C-alpha cells in the first residue's frame, strides 16, 4: 500500500470519528473485512456510532466467531445490503462491550436484529414472553434475556424508541422474565406450586414501568393457601417458590446474572417474612407502615403469578397510599428522607452521582411523588406509577406550572438517557458519571453531541442538573402563588381546594390565612410583586421546614409591608445568597427574633453576605465604643440610654439570628455540631452586650447629673450568669454596686450620688419603649434585699470580714467587674479572692451548710405542678446541680489550683478534670447536661418570647424547641426522653460528687 493511500485512509478514519486510526486501518485490512473494506457504506455506518473504534473491534470479533464461512459471508452481505441491520448491529457494538461479548459467545444471535416489521418496533410483555419461551434453566434464560435485550438496545441507540419507551420495554422484559423464572421454579417444585397462590408485585422502577438497563428489580410477594391447604404450609411453599425465583434471576452462572431481585421493600424489610398473606400485608400497612412505605406503594404493580391475587393486593392497599398525605409531618418526612439519601453519598462521588445527587433523577421523582400523594387523594388522574406520565398529569391539572413541567420533563429525559448509556456499556449497575475522557466521548456521541462530545455532554448535564436542582422544590410551592395571581391565558390554575390541601400537607394550620398573605405579597404587576413571586416558592419551603409555617409567612408579610418601599430589601433577598434563607429560618423559629426585628425591620440587612456586618458577634470594645459615641451625641440621659437600648435590641437580634441559623443549618452549611460552642457564643455575646449597655447607661447618667466626674468612684460587679459570661436571652443582670468617695468628698454626699446613679440607671433601662428592658437585680448584695443597694469598698470589707456567710462566698465565685472604674473593680476582686478561694478550703460545717441550702432551694423554689425532671434550673441534673457541684470544687480547691479561679462554669469544670478532681467521664456527663439545659432555656426564650425554665406544653412551641435542638418533626418525645436521660446521668454524678463523702 502506498504511503499516499495510507495517509488518505488515515484522514478518512479521523474524519469519521475514529480515535485510533492506525489500529482501525489494521482491522480494516485484516482478513475478516477484506471484501468490504473500501465500501463507503460500512465506513459511514461505523462513523455514525457512539464509538467507531469500539464498533469496528466488536464487528471483527463477531465475524471471527461465525461458525462457518457461509455464516461469515451471510453476516457481511446482510450488513452491507440491509441498512436497518447495519444501524442496529453497529450501533450496539459501538455502545456496549457487554452485548458485543454476548454476540461473540452466541454469534448467530445477530439474526434477532434483522427483522424490522411494525410489531418489532414496540414489543410488549407477550412478545418478550415468546422470546423467552424456550428457556429451560437459568443459563438458557440468561441467553434468551440477552437476546431480547439486544433488540431493545438496538432500537434505543438508533433512536427508534425514546428514553421513556425504552424504559417501558425494559420493564416489560423484566415482567416476562419474572413470569418465566416463576414458571421454572414451579416446574422444579410442583407440590409447592399446587399448595399456594402466589403473586409477584413489582415495585420501584419496574413497577413504575420505567426500568433501567441494569437495576435491582424490587418486588413484594403475596400468597394465599390453595383450597384445602393450611396457611402455614402454603406460606412455606410460597416462600420456597419466591426464593427460587430470586435465585434464578440473581445468581451468577457461566452466562452471568440477569439482575438482583430485591424484596427489601416488603413489610419490616429484611427482618420481615419474605412472603405474607394479603390480610397480613393489609394489617401491617394499616398499623405500622412509615410514610416512605406508602410512597413506595405508589408504584406497586402485579406482574407475575396469580393475577386475581395481585389485583386484590392493589385493591386492598392502593386506597391507603392516597391517605398518606394526611399523616402528621408527611411533607417533612418525605423531604427528610430525600436529604438523608444525599447525605449518605460519599463526598468524593456526590458531584458525579447522576441518580441520587442534588439535581439528579431522584429529585424529580421525589418531587413528583410528593405532589401525587398530596393531590392524588382527590384526583385519580394523578395516580400513575410512571414519573413522566404523572408529571404530565400534574401539569394538565394545574398542580404544576406547564413551563416548569416541560423543563423538568426535558431534564429527566436527558439524565435518564445518560444513565442508560452509562449502564449499557458494560451492563453494570451504576449511576456515576465516568471520569475518563473516552467514556465521556462515547456517551456524548451516543446522545447526538458530535462536535465536541466531552464538553457538550458536561455542559448539557450540568444545565439539566441545575434546572432540576432549582425547580424540584419550587415545584411544590410555585402553584400556590399561581392560585392567587394573574395567570397567562390557557394556563391551568391550582384550585382553592387543591391549594388548601397542599398548604395543610406542608403543615400550615390556617391555609385560608396563608393564601391571603400570598395574595397580598404576590398579586399585581409591580416589580415588587414579580420579585416576591420569585422568592416565595423557596421561602415557603423553608417555612414548611419549621415548626410553625403560619408564623413564618405572617412575619414575612409584616417585614415586607414595613420595608416594601425600601429599595434594598427585596434586592438583598433576591441577590444575597444567604439572606433569604436566614430570614426564613429566623421568622419561623419562634417569637423573640421576629419581635426584635419588627421593632426595627432594617436589621434584616444583618442577614446578608455583604456589608451589613453579617451574623458574627461583635466584640465588647466595638459595642462599647458605638454606645458611648451615641451617648455622647445625645442631648440628655434619657436619649442616650434610648440609643444604647436600640443598639442592644439590634445586637440581641444579631445574636438570636446567628443562634437560630447555626442550630437549624442552611442548604449550604450544616447545623453546628458543637452544642457547647453555640451556648458559649450566645452567653458571651449577650454578656458583652449587657456590659456595654451598662457602661453607656452609667456614662449617660453621670454626665447629666455631674458632668464629667462623679463625686465618688463607682463600679458595677457582674454576678451569677452575668459574671460567668453565661447570660441567656431572658436573663436579668445580677450585679453588685460598689463606690469609693473621691478625695475631699464627704461619705454622705458620695453615697447619695452613688444611690442616685443606681436608681436612675435602673429606671432608664426599664422605661416602656420599643426596645426590650434590661432588668438589674442586686439581690446578691450583703444582707440581700434588706441591705443597702450601694456600699463603699470599706463597707464591703467590713461586712465580709465580720458577717459573711458561706453562701455569699459561693456567690462571689462568679463576681467580675463589668462597668465603671476599672481600678475600683480590680480592688474589689482583690478583696473577695480570699473569701471565694479560701486558703484552707471548706470546713465540714460549711460543706453541710451548702448542701442544706441546696436541698432547701430545690424544695422551696420549684414551681407547684412543675415536673422536676424537666425543670432546667432546679430539676435533677439541671443547671443548679451542675453549677453547685462545680462551685463546691472551686471553694475546696481553687486556692491550690489556679485553673479553678474562673467565673465560668464550663471552664472551671475543665480545670477540675485537668486537676484530677473528677474523672473525664464524669466531667463530660456534667458538661453535656449543663449545655443541654442552657440550650433548652435559650430555646424557650426564642420560641415563646419570654423566659422559662421548663419545656413548653403547647405542641407547636414544644416542636419548635425540638427543631432548635436538632429534632425533626414528630420527634418531641425523643427530645424529652433524651433530656431526661442526660440529666439522670448527671444527677448520678452530682449525688457522688456533691452529696457524697
């Protein structure tokens, strides 16, 4: 062969899509293709395949496998003369190495591709049963199955059938295969066959008539005794038949396997009996079945065995499917199951997961099934088990927008086509998009992307995946807006009853009010209404994920009404990635955060990603600087304190919003796993904010009454949870006031000035206003309520030296200067350190006194009727138990263990563990209980808008507390059980450490 000739052939092969022209040229020059190597028809047909190199290699192998020269010549002649065979055979060889291997092992099976009669275009179960009829054992069944599969794949790769028709044919072939396998099992055990009536119910994709090339075939078995056979014997016989059927299809033989038959969707899954009677199935679904099991039944279809029994199964159970949406927490259960599927995908695979990943096939299927279950109760037209048929019916009925349905239909077809091509290559069960360029090129070309197959495939895949990801949840919510908005001509509207059904399924208690809110927000032709129509479908989903969707939507309407004319508000929600979701979480999590926001709605800006400051807590120095600057600009003390309280309200909102978002998690970041970190952040933020507010108030009062200098040095000492940096949202500020007259100032004048300052601070911080009050509690002072409100440092020294009781030493463990004169605060700390960290520890009498006080407090202060085991402060294992135990360790050992000299409970607990004063296990148990009780108190305040030490009794409020603590809908009981369990363990440790010898 001349070099010029070779170069010309090489170029032609490249032009026809060969990636290895040299190897292809050698095969064309080989003995198998010598007579046709120059035939342009062959080269053209090879170039039209998904992988010309693969197709040519498979053709040569098939020709080599022909049993006789006559058979070899017949194949070549037919290939060149008959275009239908040429397209089908080469199309298969270029798309599937597995089917090429089958043809090589069974070289005459290519004849199955020759016929091209009209009835061959769309065979059904009957035609496939005929194709499997000669099978007499599992091996011959596999050969016949592959032969039938050849014809399905040929029509698929040639475009004779679309992806939905191909999936339907694969389901029909599976039906015929199950019937043949059951017949083989019955032939092997005629006594068992005679003892029972057995029906095979297809589930999943087989039941939905939308099967893949390689997939588990999900089934459920139902049986009844034959006449005269006892039920136990009949069930044993049916179980043997069912097990044999599964082995026939699933076991690997010299011809490989067909597919696994999976019966794990049956009642009780793998733990339940393989076969049940119809009454046993019905009893299980009526009493025990979970939401997902009704969702699975949506696709149930009798396919083999006794047809009357199969139909009876459907008649008995299908009505239950359409009652599933009436179950409590139906929508959250379904959505949670979808999220769990995504979470279980290995991180390295999630971006290549075609079926289960975000924007994958399962998103479409879940969305469609959810809508079917909600609306199929009243509309039988929606009850198809086939995804695309159901999607069409939903669009026709107005349950889904037509445009959304069309885009999802297109995306689903593309993704299923990709899935088919990936599986067809080796006939292996996989949903991962391959990474090798050759694989991507073959898949792209098989889908008609010829110019740049790899880039084109990636681009189209991502485009369709993005469509699905964006639409699959909106699909449920957008028609609710259409029900109250102006629609395009010809567009079907969700009826008022259907909208009501959908809102109830989402957890709305007052669907009529919800529709009114939607109408107020989204109707009209203004730009504002248009943006709301874009935002609301997503927001409705986030509201539905909370314990009180009604409150979320109502609060959103209030905020929107207040900020409706502000140009940045809707733009922020539309354009800032996190703002809309953060707002939805905050508005539906309880009363406190929305109440704070409604008093100054512009604080919405804090929820964005941009320049609003975000949700990170601000440092004390920055807060104090802002408040003192505002006080400096104010005309009088009242104005200054009003400004300080305004900053406090805004920062309380920031803290609450960050806490809610961290506890709930968002679509882009999971909930904070470290519960202690959440408590610490809230405690530090609220404590710093309270210190800054007191500093600003003190400055305002002093400036108005005395100018720059008060006649006495003055300091505020934080006590209790305030001094411990552990304030919650509803905590008072426990303080002591100390002063010291300046040089030359009479003590009486100094005392009067100090008392005036305290009275004015308390008054201004509690004045009725739009901002929450800050209550100052000085009851921990010497002599309690009977003692003077303010003392000099010398007076404190004299009192503590002469009269101090052990409880006061204990209270002083939390004392820390928080505002006023720093030097005076430091000297107060020096004064009290010997009291709270006694050099000789505690006497036995002092320990007994502390224990007596603790017992009296538990019995006297616990509210009447309260469940002690659920009281976060005084209940067993609650805050008081843990704190008193830690404080007893501090009083005994802090003089010798510097790490214990801290006002913070968790820090002291960690130091005690490090010092060997308690075991690591006991420290962890106490820490867990303290964190949980603190979280519950914060949750109660966030949910109810007022402080409380016990769990709410109202179901929605209790559910909202659970949601904040990480418990899904319907799991409030689990939350209470977990709380009792955690605090019970803590009380055991407290009994040993606090009350033990």
